[in-house]
C-alpha cells in the first residue's frame, strides 16, 4: 500500500503525492529512508524561506580540450540572456560559467600538446574567457574546476555521500567513452569502422569511440534513487524543459538504472581530485564537474540563498548527467534539486555535427567579428530552437540580420528620428484628439490593433523568456516592429504640412507613438542585443534608470496619464543602428582568416 503525504512543491501549492516507492536496492534502504525524510523537510523549508528576489543561472562548464566553438557560445548566450532578463526584472541574479578541467580527455589532450595539464587548461580557459568578454557574456562568477574552492566543495560532497553509505567500493567492467567521459551499457554501444578501416565500438548516442575497461572503483547507489527521481519529475512537470526532453528523462527512468562508477584508478587517471582517504583513486570527472554549481553557490559554507534558486542551461547531449545523475547525487546528499533544467538542441553545419575531423567547426569569435557581437547573439537566439537542431550558414545570418535588425528596426528608428521629420530632435507630444481612444479622425482600425499588440508585448515576451523560448519572444517583437513600420508607412508623416497646426499635431502624435513602440522594443531587446538596445534607447533619450521592466508602461498619454519622455531632447545621433551586412565583405573576411589559419599550419 502506498501512503500519500504532504509535499510542498516549488510552486507553493501544497498537494498530496505518493510516497516514493521503495527501491529494489535493499542495501541502501536505511540511508534512503532517512534521506527521503530529510529531503522533504529540506525542500519544504527552502520553499518557505526562499529569497524570492534571488536567481541563479548556470551554463555547463566547458571542456578545455579544444578551443570554443559556436555551440559553446550558444549555451552561454542563452544563459546570459536569461540573466540579463532577470536583472531587468529587479532580481538579484547570479550567473556562473567556467571550465571543466579534469578527466582523461583533458589529461590526454595536454599530453598530446606536450604541456603540463594546468598550463594547458589555463591557456584554453583563457580563450573561453576572451570569447565571453568579446560577446558580452556578463557572468558574475567564472569557475575553473582546478581551483582550491572547488576541490574543497567536491571533497566535502563526496564525504557526505560516503558517510551516508551511498558510495561503496566495487568493480566496474564495461564500456567507457573518453570523449564523452561516460560509462555505457552494452545496449548503448554499436559497431563501427574507424578512418583506418579498423572495427571499433562507438556510443550509439554520440558516435564517439568506446573502450572496454575493467577496474576496481567506487560505485554510487544510483539505482536506489529511481523512484525519488520519478516523483520529483512527476511533481514538477516544468523541472526539465522543453517538454520533449522531460519525456526523454521519464523514459530513461523506465529503463535499467545501474549503480554508477564514480571514480577511476589513479594509475590511469591522475588528472583529477583524489578520492578522500584513498589516494589510489580519482573522483569521476562528471561528479567533480557537476559540483561546480554548488561551489559557486558557496558550498560547503553558506550556499542556500543561491542554491535554492538554481536553474541550469544544458545542451541535449548532457541531459542524462544533469537530469538523472545530478539530482540523484543531490538527493543523496540531502540537498534541494535545481528548479529548472533548460535543454537546448545543437547547431550543425551542412546537416552534420561540428567536429575538428570534418573541418566544419564554426569559430564564434570570427563570426562575432564579421557580424558584430550583437548580430551573432541575435542570430543564435532568433534562429536557435530548443526542441530541434539548427543548421548554420553565413547566408542565413546575413538574411536575418539585414531584414530584422538593419531594415526593420534600424529603418524605423532612422525614419522617426530623421531631422526632416523631427527637426527639433525631441520626443514630441501626443495629441489625444488626433489619436482618440475610439477610432475616428485620421486613425484606422489597424492602428488600434498595433496599440493592443504593443501593450501586450511585455507580457508575451516575459512568458517566452521565462520558458527559454527566446526565439518566440523575438518573433513577437519583430512582428510588432513590422506593425509599427506599417503604421508610419500608412500615415506618411512626411507628406503632412507643418504650417497647419492640425497636421503638426498629428505628425507629432505619429512620431510619439512610434517612439513609444521603439522604447518598448529597445527595452525588451536588452537581454538579447545589449549594445543595439543601448544605442536605440540612448538615441530616444531614455536614461539608464528608465530601462527596466517596471518602465514598460506603453503610451501613458493615450491612457490619459503623463508621459515622462514627452518634450525631452533626443540623445545624439551616433549613426545607423545596425549596418547592413554585405555578402562580398563576409566572403573577404572569411578568406582572410582561412589564409591566416593556413599560415599558422
Ligand atoms: N564539460 C561538460 C559539461 C559539464 S557541466 C557540469 C561538457 N562540456 S562541453 O564543452 O562538451 O559542452 C558544453 C556545452 O556546449 C554543452 O551544453 C553542449 O551541449 C554544448 N554544445 C557542444 N556542441 C554543441 C553544438 N554543436 N551546438 C550547441 N551546443 C553544443 O559537456
């Protein structure tokens, strides 16, 4: 018989859920029963006392075996966008990124480069840092797993699991992929032939080569957590997003969930954190890496304030580590689980996975030099769909940026601020008689549709940002920009006669309404294109303190209230908002870098 008991979910509603089913792994029942109780109490207390204005977002920490590529920037840009969005909403937001520096893969890469591992890691880690600062990734903490604070956190975390009896000494025999740093079951492995014609085994999921290994190591009682993981997911249907990936995790939990090897023999893997109390073993790199999220939160000291508000951004290839292993480790350690795991799909090139061997890796730094930082951020977030893979081509970037940033948004700002239409260079007055609340005078029904759409836009965008559907938020903004362009086009303000006071008032009203639309677009776009938004808002004379979510009140004059911008001088003209990208220039730049790379070889 199963007994329902009270459980307070992160959404504050108290509901009855079924007590997690007892695990078939009898050996850890005692520890688990205590844990379950502890978990519920812990979870409940953090929900009740959580600091609601704190937000903590993370990217995966990046492997330093090779230079950053477009996919890495994508993970970072999504997290940066959500961080900036939370700041606009008045949250205290912590945003962590960094590098994953231990493990066999890094050890081998350092050996191949003929460098000592730490020097090797520092070099590549600096390249990630450089990319992020070039692309305005406004992280608040950059963690490297080789740091002392992280060692301390991992050792502590390990000891907690050990003391609870959740880690035992055993032996592992099975497949291992160094490229994925992952243990695989026979059903996850396939036959393949390598480039030299040799028969090999590969991971079905990643296609990376696997090797048979047999080692004494420490095992984590993963299988004992299956029912708790299922309860967590069923009780929190938004814990893994989008829905497609949530279903994938549920599916995995229906399959076999064997205990997990969490260490490697030090003779094979010396580049990592030794198991506390056993210098012959090194902690498994994924256990080490996942704890980075806690390290940044302050663990093992005071960490609750941030940890109870954690959201992870991860690519689909590392879902299992984040949605099964990580929550199981946390449950074992009696810690709250992350609030959300946002999953994104991958960027491909010519329909193929990016890889060094195929020579199709897209360099994000080069792209951001050619298309500008904001251009690249806009492209990735507008075109990237979390549910499915996207293919990268320069052609797509050029088309999108020219249409939406240069022509549509830039064109609108340019038109409405042009001295010919706005000789006084001010935020002009709104005349309620020219734009009455019910259709009349010179207004037409489409004008009211536009007002409605822009008025509702912040709520629409908020909903999409909250669910990591940034592309949908951008789609909604773009549709409104198009409507405002049509509004201006429809009323041809350049044909009005300034000497006629009625015409002058109507002209001012058209520009006032257009500026109000632009102000809303500029404010909402800040998380995606911070530089362009800053340029746009500065040109409109909107001060830094007037750019947050609370300032998104649209067209106050139409609602009979005062507008703080009316009559204010515009900011100076610092040139076009976004210059059109020309195909020939892109080709020229690409050729230059190809030559540079060839010379280096
Ligand atoms: N080090 C691990 C993560 C540990 S987190 C505790 C790792 N590193 S990674 O460098 O291989 O990948 C980091 C992120 O980049 C992952 O989210 C991954 O999905 C993402 N991408 C790698 N290639 C990608 C594409 N081609 N496209 C989009 N993102 C992809 O995994």
